[in-house]
């Protein structure tokens, strides 16, 4: 039975690795090394956050690290490097892995990115995915793990790092220079030879590359010896690198996550997946393929494990310097650097721990995997029940693409129920019960594999056609029909393996092949749909950011409502932002700070006018906003859901291929196996995070209740921070009157009532036009401060200030 031998070889491999072969790592030193590295990073972050060291001062430290300490460290190690101990197939494997990831990221970015910035994005994103923090963070960890067992592994850090610096980075720089050249008005004056020369000059000017070349030359000239008169000088600079580089890394992290926006989340997920998941897997696979002629099996396995750990090293801070230099994608690069750095720590520790455990009982391992799956299913079950209830109560299940999302939630719910039932049935040994439970679990699990691709396809189709008509029925049939057919084939032709408690391998090799086919189909369908969706979005200049614009169908409906009332819209008078509400039920105004009132140019308030929120249930403006929200297809959330579930599909595909192609998968496979168990049965957490907190059903009622309760408790005027008070004072004194003239209009909000109001997106455009904000994110922050200071407010007091077609008014 070939399928049974594949599965049992995993247990045999664990036993073989744990008993006769000594551990090639020193795990006892890993945790202190991680604490040392991240402790210094934390100190740097605290110093930057508390302004002990300012951003300007931090630049000086960064120049010292990159132009003095690191070049000296590279020169020293290039001179002392012993090429006789280098295993060249390992070096070629890492080189091929980096080139593969670089090309993959570059090509995909060129395909899906906006043509206005595709070359700079391709260059920077490719560098982000391949340039690791080898020296500041990687070297101390490798030293802790291999100093006593394989000290020769340390020199690979100095050999591998120049691969990115001298081979891959210049390609990325060339793409950035091409984008810079295309953005110039008179770009015909520079030819391709000029761009090539500029890239070569930039590479040669890099002190890191320059000292690597000088160090290799000195290696042969000085015969692997640094002259005594300069040894102490070089050692002093080189030894200062470790702590200074980690401290500078902490300084660079200050305030970076603030730059993270919804539009950059999708890009960050893809880049982080490429850096922390795809890179280590390809590195390990390349070493297994190219170094398979090694006579020492233990050394080959150790090199393969080292390649995996090397691939997990986070992105180097120097990538952020490149983004600043080319003024491109700074938000993505800096936020991604912070996220990848802190995600890499648990991955490295867990990987090293699994590789160094001396004894691992296979039966205990399978029981632990079963327990993890059972516990995740119980918790995820409650999250899914809540999410499905929200979808039905909000009536989103009737709309597209939410109709298909509900089917995904139902499949996830059935998967959790099947896993919980399987935990009891498998212990009883009831064959009929096992078959029935397996049918439910396998069908629903395969359905969760299918729906990400189908949802991505439905989002693409609904961007072109609001009504899919018969296509929606076909997608539902495919989402449930294909899993039923695959499960039926397994039940009819498969052969149950004895003593198997894992439902993913209940039918051995046949089930693994079926899983591979289903997962591959969903990845190809979802990936191609997301690529077409991205290309179609920038070709029509449709923003992806949820909340910034209303989707096409909703825009048409809102335009119809506005067209019916065009005769009721008139420009506002320049007398300020006084709201003329002639018949609404109004609630008391929140008090404005004295200083802001004293500088208000509007003067006294008319007796028949008020600046209060409109609480009328028939408010036309409120209905228009509700119409926009009802028509919101939540494209960004669906794309984010599909991307995160695609990462899950890639992990499942890796486990299947790893097990089919490698009959002795090793302990790193166990890490991937536990990861797949967590994401397969814990999908409910993701569904709840994206769709479980409905804005109108849950968040807004809670916010209204909290606001009213807070206002009852607040008897005195709010104590505003100085920056908010200054912003409000400046705006009301110098800019409010002009703003009212430019964007405030009299909008009808009822049969006999009008209101002087404006759209949030119009106010953002105005702030950019007059120079009060440099970008839309800064403009939203400016508007939020005005709302906190009591200068403007939403017409229903339901929303904070947003760059969206929501109505706001100036408080008199």
C-alpha cells in the first residue's frame, strides 16, 4: 500500500532523526539570542518614540551603520573567508531561490500594477522580497544556533548577502530609474545607455558593494590575513555594527504602522507571504534538489534546514532607504519591514525547536494534531454562527457577492461541525460513523477550498455586470457540486488506511492527489480572477479602497436621487457653515471650546437656524447615505478574504506536494502540518474579523449609545490637546469662510427643510487644493481633528470624518 507507506515514513523519519543523528543546532542559545536582538530593537523604538533620539539624529546613526560599520565588517570577513569549506551547491541553491522569488514578484507586479507606477513598484517589491536582514538580525541567530556544531555556516551569510547587493538589487534599481525617467516631462533626452550607466554608478557608489569587492581582492593579495597595523581598527568598526544596527532598526520602526492604509494591506499580505513563506520553502527545496549528491546525509539535512531558516530572515531596513530615495511605495515598504521583522521571530523559534527536539512520539504527534484541530473547530464554530447571523439579519445574503460569501461561511461551519464529530467518532472505532462523518467533513472542507476562487471570480463578474442572472446558480452548483463529486470518487474507489486518525489522509495517496487537484484549481481560478480584477480597476481608474468611492451601480442610483432634487440645491452664502435646518427635530449641540468660539467668523446665530444634527427619520441626505451603504459590495474585504484564504491554499498545496515528492519529509513538514490544521479549522476567525461586525447592525447602534451616554456624563467642556485646539483655531480663523464659499451647498433634507452641508471627499479635495494637507491620508487626519474639536460633524452623528461621499456640516 503506497499511500500507507508515505504516511508512515513521516513517523519513521522523525524517529530516525531523533535517535541516531545528533542535533546540529543549539536551541538553548536561540531564545537568549532572540531576546538580545529584539530587546535592542525595542530600546531603539522606545528612544525614537519618546524623542530621546529624533529622526534627524537617527539618520546620522544610520549613515554610520551603513557607510562605516557594515563595510568594515564585510571587508574583514571577506579577507578571512575560507573558500575551501564552502559547499558551492548550497550557494547556488540560495542564488536560484532568490532569483526565482525576485522574478516572480517582479513579473506579477508588472502585470497587475497601475501603468503609472508599475516599474518602480516592481523594482522595490522585488528587492523587498529578496533582501534579508542578514547581518544585524540574521548573523546573531545563526551564530547562536550553529556556533558549536557548524561554525562554517556563519561564512555563508557573507557569501549570500552580496548576491542581492550586486546581482538583484541593480535590476530593481534599473526598474526604478526607468520609472523615474518615464515620469519626467522631457524623458526623450535620456537614452537606455544613460540609464544603464546611472544604475552601474549607483551600485559602485554603494560602500557595501565596494568593500565586498575590495575584500575579495585583499583576500588573495593578503593571503587571508589582515595586517596587524590595521587589524584593531577594522575590528573596532566591525564590532560596533551589531548593537548599533539593531538599535537603528528600532528607530526606523517609529510611526511606520501609522502609514498603513486599507489600500496597502493587500500588497503587504502578498509581499509578506512571498518573504516569509515562499522564500524559505524554495530555499529548502533548491538545496534538496541541487545538493542531493552529498555523501553525508546528516550534513545535507542540516544544510536544508539552515536554508529554510535563512529564508525566514526579515527584510532589511535598507529597502526603506531605497524607497525614500526613489520616492515610491514608502508606506508599503516601511510597514512591511516592521511586520515581517516581528512575524519572523516566532517562525524562526518554532522551526528551530522542531528541528532540535530529540524525541518525538509519532502517536503523540498525531494526537496533538487532532487536539489542535478539535480546539480550533470549537472556537471557530461560535465565530461562524455569529457571522452567519449577521449576514442574514443585515440581509446581505440577498446581494452579490455576499451570496457566495455566505456559502463559504456555511462550508466553514460544516467543516467545524464535522471535525468536532470526527474527534468522537474516531475514538469509538465505529466504521459507519467514520464514513458518514468523513463524507460531511471532506465535502465541506473541499468546498472551503473551492469558494475562494469562485468568490474572486464573482467579484470580477459583478464589476462588469450587476446581475449575474444564471451565472450565480452555476457558481453555487460548482462550489458544492465539485466537492461532492470528489468525495464520492474517494468513497467509491479509495481504500481506507488502517490506524489513521487524520481525516486529511483517511484514504492515503488517492486523497492527497484529490486535494492537490482541487486546491490547484482554486488557486489558478482565484489568482487569475484577482489579476484581471486589478488590471480592470486601474484601467478604469476605479479605486480599491473601500469607503472612498461608491461602486458603479450605487453611483448610478445615487445620481438618480440627486437628479430629482437638483432644483433644490443652491450655493451657500459665505456667511460661514451655519446649517439652515427649518423643521428637523434637533438635539443639543456638544459645547465648543471657548477659544474656538471666539475666533469663529460666523458671528451670532440666526434664531431660525441651528447647527444641530438631523435626527429626522425621513432625512433625504441620510437616505442617500444608506443607499450608498446598501449598495456597497465590500470589494476590498472580499479581495482581502480571497487573498488570505489563498495563502491557506498554498500551504495545503505545499503539504501535499511535499508529501508526494518526498517520502521522508522531515520535521519542518510538521510545522507546515500544524499550520494547515490551524488555518483549515480556524477560518471562522478570519470570516468574523472581516464580516462579523456589521457597521449598521452592530457598530453604529453601539456608537450612538456610547456617544449619548458619554455626553450625559460630560458636564464640562472637553479638554482638547494643544495640537487639535491649534488646528481648529487656525481653520476657523483663516480658512473656514473660504471653504464655505467653495464647497458648502444648501441640500434638501426633507420636504420643507434644507441643510448647509458638504461631502467628506469634497472637503478632502479642498484641503489638498489649498495646501492644508499633502495627501489624502493627511487630509482625513485634519478633518478628524476638526470633528474632535467641534468644528464639523456628520449630519446624523453616526460617522467619524472619512474621505467618502458622506455629508458633514460646520457647527456654528
